[in-house]
């Protein structure tokens, strides 16, 4: 193969990676306002919604493992020594992360919740320094300081919270969700390296379906399924199919073609998509204060993400 043909192939693969990343982060970014729209309907509670997302995700990942080629959905076997680790990883990354995040959206506005999602690299770095004794450079420390300043402004800003019953509690719950995700990246780095992302998501969603969902049976029983409007079912379908399954399928496709710093940088698009859709659906406003806070958080995460060990995810 000629050098020119090799260059064209590489450029094509990079372009495919960028497109996949754009779609993955668009799916995740749009999830917050769509979730808020479902919750404002009043028929489905945050607990019920998180349970439905987990059940739907578990079923879709299981279906994908049967019909998709092994190059997309690897048929990996979990080693017996990793069973307990996988259980704990599922409790952190699926049950706690997604449960707290959706519960937080119920209290706050979707733009705040989406911005909070971009804090995962920063929190991961701090936990890695504390637990694994990873060194923190001055630039990363500066990034943490700038990012935390943005967080403080965001959680104390009361503008654009017409549909938020308790934005402070909601923001803190979303922040707690990112702590759970960061703990997953720090504590289960070996597990993440041993198995493909699809394999981990498939088994963690399945485990959550048997551990988290039974705890939500009363909330699920209270849903008046017969009277839920069709538009709410469509929004729920988006959350399960696009923001859960397809996003996690496209992310590893992009990770094979692009550098980690590029993958991390694309997470900045999530609040942008969240703001556009939130304003369009009428479930949030994006004023000057929120924009300033978001820019501070972006700047902080950028400094921290350079050579970071974390990977963004929902």
C-alpha cells in the first residue's frame, strides 16, 4: 500500500472517529433536557425513570450482543475473579451514577446537570491523587481552582431555574453522580483495561437490573402507564436507545481512532447541546451567569484533562 493511500485511510478513520464522538456527546448532552421534559410530565418519577432506563439498557445491550458482529459487540467472558469487582463497579457506575443524576435533574435545571457531567475528569484526577497518590502539577491544581470557582457560581445562581424545585440539592446530586463515576475510573482501572467498554456496559446494566431496579418497584408500580402520553414514551425511548445504548456503542469506536485528549475535549459539547434543546423544549434558560460559570468549568477541566487518566461517560 502506498504512503498516500495509507494517509487517506488514516484521515478517513479519524473523520469517522470525530463523527462518532460528536454523535455520542450529542446523545448525552440532549439527555438532560429530554429527561427533564419526561419528569415535568408528572407521570414518571425520577426513581421510576432511572429504573426504566436501566431495564431498557440491559435489554438493548443483551440484544446487541446477539445480533451485532463481534467487532462491535465482543463476546468476552468475565473471569471468576472479577465477579465481585464487576458487581461493585455496577453499583457505582450504573446504579449510583445514573440514579443520582436523574434524581438531580428532577430538582435542578438540565443545563446545570449537563455542565456537572463535564466535571468527571477533574474529580477523577483529585481522587487518583488521594487514593493512588498520582502527582498533581501546578497547572492541574490551577485547573481545579478555576473549575471549582465555576461550580460555586453555578450552584448559587438562581437564574433560569423556573422549572427547578431545588436547584442547589439537584446540582449537588448531579455532582455526587460524577463522584461515583470518578470512583469507578479510579478504583476499577484494571477492570476497564481488561475488557471492552461494550462488555462492561452489558454486564453492569444487567447487574443493575437485578440489584437497583427491585428497589424501585413501588415507584414503577405507581406509574399510570395507560395514560402516559405518546410524546413521553418517545422521549423515554430516546433516553434508552440513543443516550444509553447507541452512545456507549459509538464511544469505543471513536476511542480506537482518536487520542484520549481529543475524546475528553468533546465532552465540552454536551452542555452546548443541552442548552439548545433545553431552550427549545422550554425546560431551561442559559443566561450570562450560567455561561460564565460554564466557561470557568470548561477552562478548569481543560487544564486537568491534559494527559488525564479519566474518560468521559454517562
